C-alpha cells in the first residue's frame, strides 16, 4: 500500500473544520440542519415561479436557469443549462436563458472543491456538515476545472424535480393521474384527451407544491441534449459586441479610476511629488492613496484618469527586495533542491536504495519561470456604496465570496463598513485563476467609499495588469531514476522547489493559513501512480520571495508535467526505447490511460517518418479526473526558429455534456500551453517586473497557431474537468518534439526567445545552447 | 468639435481631439463593442473600420478621423439586427470563448473579406494580427473561410 503523505484535501478543509466547530458550538446541529443545501425550495413571485434555486419559469413560458458559476469562455453556462433542459424536457431554444444569480444561496456553494467528493456520491457526517458550513459561508467559486463535476448532478436533480412538480400541477388541473401525463418541448400533455398545458401555465401551481426529495432522473439512453453539441448560449451577444463584460458596466453618475502600483511588491508610498499638477489635469476629481500601497486617480472618464496617472511622480519606500532579480530566484530554487528538510509528498517503497543499486541511472534538473495570466480583459471592478450602507459590485470575477470580502476590506480602509454587499458577476474576458482574488475589488471599494453614493469603475491599464499580477511560481526540479534490466524505471526520486501558491492565496483571502509546506499545487503531477514504477518518492521545498503567487490555469501541473514527462522521455532514450512504446509499457496496468495514449498515437501516425528538421513528441497526464495525451509536431529551422506544425490531443473526460465545448477547451488549452512553453516569462530586475504589455509578454498569434485535432474517448465514468487538462501535456510534448528534431534536450522554460514581427506573427527562436 | 460618421450616423463630437477614438466610442457614444486590451496597437481588441480600413482605435486620436466614416462591431448587423455574414459565420463555427477579443477579430475579418473575397490561409495569417488569449485561432480561420464561401454562393 503506498504511503501517501500529501494533503490530498484542499486548503479549505481546515476552514471547514474550524467553522464547523464554531457553528456547532454556537447554533448546534439544529441550526445547520435548517440550511437548504439542495436548493429545491420553491415559491411564487408575481408572474414568475421559482421552482428551485436553479430554475425560474415565467408565466409566458420563459425558463431562466441560474448557473452559479462564472462564464469565462469555457461554456459552463451552456453546459449546465443543457443538464437542466434535458431533465425538464425543454429544447435549448430562445425560451431558455441563463443568469448568474446574485443571491449567495447555500446550494450554490463550491463544496466539491473543498471536500473532493462528487455530489452524486456524497454521504457521511463530514460531507453533511461541510456542505452546510460552506453553504452558510457563501463559498461560491469557479475553478479547478470543477464546475461540471460539482454541479451537473445537483442541476440534474433541480430539472427533474421541477418537471415532476409541473406534472403534479397538471394532474391536479386536469383531474387525471400523473401516470397518464407526458412532457415534451415545454408542455405537459394528456395523450388520452389531447389536452396540453404549457410550463408557463403550470409554473405558479407547481411552485406551491412540495418538491420531491428524490426525483427520478432521465436514463442516459433517453438523453436528447446531454452528449450532443449545443451552441453556446452566450455567443449571440458576444458576436454582436454586446456590453457583457465587467469593463462594459455603465451606471448613472459613474466615476472612472486608474491606478498605479508600487514597482516593487511590498513597497509603500513615500510621497506623491506632483499631486497638485495631477489634480490640475482635465476632469480629475481625486488622487487617492490606496491602503498605503497604490495611488489611484479618479476622473470623469477613464482616459482622463489614465492620462493623469501617467503623469504621477511617486516615491516609494525601499524594501529588502530592491535588488531581487530572476537569477537570484533561480539560484535559490536550485539550492533548495538539496535542502535538509523537504516536505514528503510521496514515499512509496525504497526509492533511494533502488536508484543507488540500479545498473543505469538518469538524472536531470529542470526549471520553469514565473508566468502571468494576461487575461484579454484587463482587471477591473465597479463598486457603489450607497448612503444607506448597501454596497453593490459588478465584477468579472471567479468568486463572489472574494468580491464580497474585497468590498468589505476596501471600504474599511476608508473606515466605511457596508451593511450588505450585492455581487453581480459579469462575463469574464478570460480569467485563468487570476480573478479569484479580491485585489481590484478592494481598491474599487475603497474609492467608492471615498465617493459615497456614486459608482466607481476602476480599470487597470494593461501595464498594471502585467506588473501587478498574482503569478504562477518560478519552479525547479531535480529528477533521478534507476532503470532496471528491461530499461524501465525501478524507482524515481523527485525534488521540486517553488513558492507556495496556497500560502499566498490563503494569506490574501482567508482567515487562516495552512502554511506553505506540503502545498499540493507544488507537487501535483509528479506522482504518476498509473505508471507502474515499483518505488517512488516526491519531496517539495517552499522557496519564499516577495512576488505574490496565485492560481494559474493548471497550477503545478503546468511545470511538473513538463518536468516529469520530459524526464520520462530521457529515461526512454537512455534505455534505447521508443518514447511511445516506453510509456505503453509503463501504462500496462492502466487500460483507461493506455486507450488515451493509443488514440493520440494513432491520430499522429506515430511511426511515420518525418523529414529532417522535424520532430514529434508525446506526453500524457491525468488531472482533474480526466486523462489527456498529446503529440506535438515541430519544425526547427537552421537558425533555430521553431514552428509548431500541429498538436494532436486525445482526452478521456468521462461523461461529456457538450462535446464541442470540450473540443474548444482543448484547442484553447493547447494555444495557451504553446504560448507558455515557447514564449512566456515574467522576469525581475531591481525587485520589479520587467515586462509590461504584449510587446514584451508576447502571446501566440493566428500566423503561429498550430493545426489542432482533438479526439474525445467514449467513457462511462462521470464527468471530469476540461478547463485545465488541455494545457498540461503541451510543454513536455513540445520539448520532446524539439529533442526529436534536434537532439537537444531543453530543460528550462521558455524554450525560445520570441519577437513580434510587424505585429503579424511571433518569431520564436530556440534559446542558444548553454 | 470633430465631425464624423459613426455606424451611418453623422455626429459632431465635443471632446479633446487627442482623445483616442476607442475612448470616444466607449465613453462618449456608449459603443462598448470595441474593447481596450493593450492601448498600444498590439492586440487588436479595439479595432474598428475607418473608411473601410481595420484600424486600432486605441492609438487613433479623435482629431485624426475628422470627416471619416467609422464602423464598429455594433454597426455590422443591419438595422433589423440581422447579423452580418461574418458575424453569422462566427456563430456557426462557435468561435468565441470568453469573447473579449472577438469584436476586433470580426472587424479585421470583415475588412479582409472586403478586399480579398477568397483569402488563402497564408493571406489570412498576413492580414489578421489580433491576439486571442483563449486560443480560438483554429475556429477563426474556419469562420473566415466559411464567410468567404457563403459569399461565393450568394
Ligand atoms: S487595445 Fe488597441 S490594439 Fe490593443
Ligand atoms: S475569446 Fe477570449 S481572448 Fe479571444
């Protein structure tokens, strides 16, 4: 039995337990049992009937699905609406719309991400208490590729429950038994008499009935929507350019704000040297010091605010980090690879003995830089604090709970304490983990508290967005393996160093901090239990810096899968084996993984020869309960310019709700992953971020976008995640392809130096050999 | 005061002539389709048609477009709200993910097809320089070909 020492449960487990103890002590289990975690309570409000927390039907037949998860491009509003529509027996047509509810209903809480248990499998006292405590806390968030896994079952039940109530209402109205009624297309029909009633006609009657506790769910064989690609519900507005994003919020009397952060994280404001000049600029209403650390300019227009902010001459306090540079972080991370007291994450068998006595040993050190999100929509938030103390926020956010907390915190800097906060979650112009924090919200709330009664919209310039990031940590790893007589690893031993993400996230957002040791984000991806390797050891070491670390699409997998799947290639080559055949041997006990690997190999025609200068590389990972394998094909020109010709991708994502959305997530994830592997690095000089905009933090453009082909494996497992897995194998597949093309093993990201040529294309040239 | 035509309507705009057209459209005219993504002509989220040319409005001062005809994403659909063929192709190919970059891409594709009704992949790569962080590129290419093919048949 492997000894797993990692804290497998998510960081909020501690909060759940502490909160549970508190609530249990204060209110007892009696109070907790009144918390409606299923959201099936119904009521009538005017012409609309709220059949449960997820579903409202208007008397004219319009159906509004409440999806308490952020739409940031992944198509979750469509996917979860499909689940409701399936059970409710309505088509995905214009009668159906989706809203992000403003109410923080306990049924919306993201307890799945904390407890790690699928709702359809949930049982036992820990889950019972955890759901209620997290529900009371309003813990609603979108991330960890979890929305479908967490919500598809509750929303299925919501749809089925509502349908059953509509049938019961029709039965009473028509005086016929429930068994004589059928539903289709938004109508209940009594076939025997030919009478038909629309859901709109029945909804008010239905909403006063008690919801069934355990409604029958439609068998999969009868599904007409789930598993069939449906057009996204949010796209008609988006192709029109409709104002759906946080940046597009317009409110009466609104003020606009721009901001400047200290160049060195941790520095405080010493002086604004030209405040009168800045205040004298056209349209300027206020120059405000925000929490000692930023300076905001408030104006009648954002352009005026930003122009004036560009004139600000600010002195900042000096810090201990004023000489910090990327090279220093790199030295610290590499030095920590041999630290005395690392945190054990996996210790299965005696890896050390197996490696020492092995006939062949492979050893390599890898590294990946800080990177940032660069969401297409720069960070922004709009907040009003009304005279009566009621606050309201409009934010492109992944976490209403962070919005609420951000408003309270920011207002408190101005000694204002809102009585309530209403959170309006807009469409997000990309998010990638960046919008789970409260930073921009707190700043906007502070400004709103200074301008009580008027909405203030704060937009960060792209430069502030790149330089005021919450980055993915710089990381390093040393990997060692001992190979057996058959060339396969008898053991591997991995040391990884990075700055803990959890410590930073908890420090900024939570009332407690689990600390950096054993951060699962630092090690995720390094333990590959599906590879048959007799002994494995994984240890991590936190390396602190002044740089704030946050969630970043695929987190630790983004570097660890690069490290280990490149290293596995090194082992294969050391053993004289083909990288595909080698992985097939390692996966011999895991047919589900093997099927994914075989599918992608078939798509690429793995064995087919390539012309000189071209190479093919493969990688596989299991993450977020999905398995994804990719093959990258590259061409390396004589001057080192790299072209990614195509990327093949096979994924087993369990049950697929909306296949086209899964394909889109793979396409997008691959683009994101190729960009990161070839061109992304946030670097530091004199304590400050060097990059500032897309000219020095380049992003792939159309001319460089590889051909992408995606194949979804049929699977009878429940849904897995799709938002992050698409990125995860890309870097290793590319690195392995570069090696195949050139014989060079590049162990440090990014692989290339990238210039933007005439704004048209990016030109990425492999880093020179050291 | 600067006179120009925006989405077919003649306007006299009282604003600082140095103010970028992007912010005039967004703040003075309430046309929120053009987006701010970089402010330095890198990303294309702010693109609009100026006398038919796809132009980054974030670096185009209002004063420089006096007398010009400006079309934003809002001006592509007809007065009944019917989508333009390019917008329709975008919907048919399910191009957008987050959608923030897409008005700029749709404008750029509209300008390309006006000049070159049947562009090759290489010509598309040459003409479309915008950034999409969500990585919708394969679908953008397909949507441009689809719109071109639909025009051929019309
Ligand atoms: S905002 Fe104009 S090109 Fe980016
Ligand atoms: S769709 Fe999100 S940036 Fe392009």
